[in-house]
C-alpha cells in the first residue's frame, strides 16, 4: 500500500525531528556508564591492531564494528558524549524508518506510523542514545527486514539481496547475542519456501553470505569462556516476565490511545476485512522476532555460562511493533480516523514524557556524575586511598574525577580462595585488571595481598551487595567505622585494630 500526498512525509519529518532533539539531548548530557566507557576507551586506542588485541584480551565482548564506528565518529566530531553515541543514535532512527517502510507495504501509512512510534514507548528507548552496539545492530536488522521484503516481492532483486547480506552482517559484526536475528528470517523464509513450493536459493545465499563473520566469535570469547555464573540463569518460566518488564512503560499510553481511538471512531460503521493483512511468511517472520529471547532462557537451563539481560531480547519489540500495527488495522477495519487518534495520542505522550526527561536532565554530564557521587569525591579529597567495591564506579570515577583525585581511587582484587566464594567477583576482578592494563587510567588496581600489607588507614566505599570486605577485613585485624550512608552505599574509615 503506497501512501499518497505529503502528509506521511510531514509526519516522518516531525517524528524524526522529535527523535533527534530528545534522544540527542540525552546523548549529549547523560553521563557515560561503565560499558560505554569501555567502548570509548577501546575506540581511542592508538591503532586498529591495539583495538583488536584489547577485544581479544577480554576487555569487551562486543564485536569490532561498534568500536570502529565510534572511532570514525571521534575522528569527525571529537571524542565527546554525542560523538561517542552518534552512530547508535542514527542506527536506532534507521531501524524506526525501516519498520515504517516494512509496514507501509501492508497497511495504510497511519498504522505503519503507529508501528514506528511503538519502540520509543518501550524499554528500547534508552538504547537509542547508549554508546554500545545495540543502536548500530538495530539499523542492520531494519535494513535486512526491508531488503528481505523487497526480495520476496521481486523489487530490485540484486540490491535487495545485497541489502539482506549487508544488514545481517552489520548485526553479526556488532553484538554476538543478537545472532538470534537468524530466527525470524529463517522462519519467515522457510514459510515462504513452503508456500511457493520451491526454494529461493538467492535469498538463502544472501543469508549465508553474512555468516562467516561469526568465525571471530571464539576469538573474542576465548579469554572469558571459562567463566560461569551458577544460580544466575533464568528459567523458562521467566520468559513471560521479560515481556511484562519490557512492555511496562508502553502499557498506559497504549491503553489511553486505544481508548481515545474507540471514542473517536464510535459511530463509524464496522467493516470486516476479507483478506489477511500480511502474507503468511511475513507473519511468520514477526512471530520469529517475538521468539528471539527464548533461546537465552533455554540455554540457561543447559549451561551455567549463559545469563540473560533484558537488552538481549530487544528484537522482540520489532515483532510487537509489527503486530500492533496489523492488529490495529484489522480491528479498526483500516479506519484512518482510529489510526490517527492513536498516532496523535502516542506522539503527544512521547513529546511530553521524553521531552520533559530530555530537557530536565540537560546538565553538564561531568558535574552530574560528580554530584551523584559527592561522598566519594569528598573522601578522595582527604588524601588516603579510597577502595570501591564496584568496578563500574571505579572506571566511571577514573573518567569523571580529576587525575589527582582519581589517583587515590583503588580497585583491590580479592585473594583467589575468597573470590571463589563470590559469584561475580572473579568476573569483576578480571575485567578491571584488564581495563588497567589496556587503558591509560589514573585510578589504581592492586591485589589485596599487597594492599592489605599496609598499615595506613583507608576509606572503603561499598554497598551491601559486595560482601567480601566484611568477610576479610575484621578477620585480618581491621576495624570498620561507618562515616556516611547514601542511597545504599556506605563509606567506612578502615583502620588497624589497636594492639
């Protein structure tokens, strides 16, 4: 279905302007957290070879394309927050446009626009301005999605086949966990093959042409393949819980939008659509997107090397965006009035909620981070070493504090027998030691054996989740005196017990 007139272009321009203002402000002003700083540091290493060596050493588990894109952005625009996040910002926007393009072939443009808006309602929104692989990978998914549809419809077949390979190659070159992108495309093409009663070999070859890049996965994972996470694997019963958490931000505005659409359209005569909105193979593809989180839950039952974070399942939101548009189209019998009521409601809610968030947080990110960690800054300014129990705070502190203050900040690795009793501790020690070896940090990394041999007092800044200090310090003659408590974090002055 082809949109007519300039109205769709106006709406796409308006949504794009809103997106780049709100997400762009967040990209500029939100302080970078640990994972983003790892991307930032790797991208600033002196050579491409040094970047590859850092990735293979286990510093980061993302594929090289992410860091290459950020490096290129740094060359053009400097190494600030916006330049670091710009490839992801553009990538997420490309995904939104591709969702619209895919849907506009099957439903009228207002319903396609509703599908475009939906991901911005969900938990996907922060990943549009996060300096990690997801925004870039989602662009690849969108390109492959539109290219596959074009190839199936015999539109510009050579370019469509190239687009399939290119899009999937982008995904596989950024984030290994998103290799589950193969599920929807394989399922959709398998159903298409069944319906046609013959195999479309060029399409399958286009899929296969993107796969050799996975040969680098073992090289990237070699340094961390021995790590396990016992007790942290989600069971299959957690699969529905993922959807509950992912959709929570979208439930209220969507209910309001549906309610308003029903009220606006209450007097319009209902007409049943006689034909299916989607070809069966495209319906299968959207179902495949919904299933992409499932392998993580299954793998977690088979091995304790697998964990699941909600961001690993974000491809499911593309499937939901598609089904939302199709369902709304069918239920309303393609009513443009109902569609525009929902689009206006969702868009105004996004402008209000995301706009308020963007402008309210538009403060200097360095100052914002230091204000959030004032207690830590005050302790560092007093002179004695300050040990932190979070490797995230350690790397962020090195970045946001002055070189002089950061030089008093310490990460202390635990003795091996202690580390074995704490699931995440070996993992955190491994990454932090590698960070210190690879990046030009001012903060200090040392072992407890060396640090604990000192007799001078020091500060310990910890939360209740990191228990090994409470286990070791008293047993080795150290006294902890609480200095302050702030948002679950406790500052202790640690001194030798008087003999």
